[in-house]
C-alpha cells in the first residue's frame, strides 16, 4: 500500500510504498535525505522536527527509489496552497479589521479556482474555503453594521426636525 510523506527539506508530498517506512529516502526534488516514518504522512510541523533530529546519514539501506510516475505527475507544477494565510486573513478580518476580509475574499476565490483547475495543491481547499467564508461573512456583517448606523443616524436627524 502506498503512503504519502512530506519531505522535511522542501515539504513536497511524495508517494512511497509503506514497506519503506524506517528506511532512508532521497527526495527527487531537493536531494534531501531523510528517514521515512509514518509520522511524516501527517503534514504536521511536529514531523519536521522528528525528521531533522534523526541523523540523515545514519548507516542503513540505500535510499529507496520513488514511484517516479506518481511523484512527477501528481505533485509537480502544482503551486503550494495558501490556505493557512487565507484563514489567518479571514480571522484577522473578524477580530481586527474587516479590510482583511477583502484580502481573504479575493485570495480565496482565486485559489479555489486554481485548485479546481488542478493548478494548486488541493490539500488546502478546506482551509482556503474556511478563510474565504469567514472573510466574506465578517465583511458583510461590518457593512450591515455601517448601514444600520447610517439608518439610525438618518432617523435621529429626522426626529429632531
Ligand atoms: Zn525535498
């Protein structure tokens, strides 16, 4: 069965057979040598420290060969997603300034299109959509508040006249 590991050097996702877990692997993209571990399959940051802590030049079997077709066709020429950044923009628009909501909206809609076209890493789709919608909602709520206060202001002027 094939598993996906992320290279600690360039964080590219690579597909490898799970019989190679525990062996040394050579990243075809950046020539980083690292130990294949099950933890690498999660795209977490914790796995990165794990991999760098272990000595990449420890004696072991020769670097395994990649399933070249899978690595090359699926993950090359695909831009990394900006899901985390878009989600941060969405949250900033919620808690700080709704101006960030415009950024999350624009970036999110662009990136969702890129992912649907297969030009961007689709793993970030959930994050991107979350940031996108949070940005839109906070923007609309802020606009609603502004409209509300303008109406209140207009009514108060009319009552005084
Ligand atoms: Zn790499």
